[in-house]
């Protein structure tokens, strides 16, 4: 299921905690970066409450190369160094898994564009959902702080 399947109730439940689980912090930090917002939990909470949140995610997926190259590098680090996919799957929350899958899907589109001669992607490691590294979660606080 894609991000379009997330309900308002799921988004509200995801944004409710003041101290979210690390999987949510990393996944939503990546989403903030994709949407050119500060990768902070408060920014993610605000965005998830906006009526056009899902529409904005769908727009980025449709035009993944519209994301600034610097932001792409940040997202790759969140995927690779923090093991975004494995972290989300271990957490097990449906909404976190869907959002993590979305982030990996967008990163895969960058990789595909780079391999076909499109505007280059910026990750060195594979962003395939099954191969995203397990990495440590420690740097997630710095990249996608829960402040």
C-alpha cells in the first residue's frame, strides 16, 4: 500500500507523541527533507496535520528529481546509515512502514534516473527496501532530531 492509503486517523496517531519512536523520527525526518522542511519532529507533526500532506508526497513521487541534490544526499544518509527500512519494519507500525517504503521508493527513482542518464542520484549504496542497511540509529537524532 502507498501513502495514499494512510487515513487521517493514522496520521493523527503518528503525529501525536511528543517523544516518538526512532523509526518514526527517521522516516519523518526523511519526509521533511524531501519536502524541503527542517528535519525536526515538530515540523513533521505540523506537516502531517496539513490537508495537503499526502498530495505533496504524491507530487514528489511523481517528480522525484524535483528534490534538491543536497536533500537527496541527506535522505540517502537516513536510509543507509540509519537503516530506515529495517528500523521501520522492526517497529512494525503500518503508517511508519508505509512512509519508510515511500522514502525508499523515491530514492530508488533517483538511482534509476542516474543509471539511465537522467539527473544524477546521490547515493552510493542500494536503496532497495530489502537491502537498506541496518546502521546505527544514533545519528538519526542529529539528522532528524526529535526536538
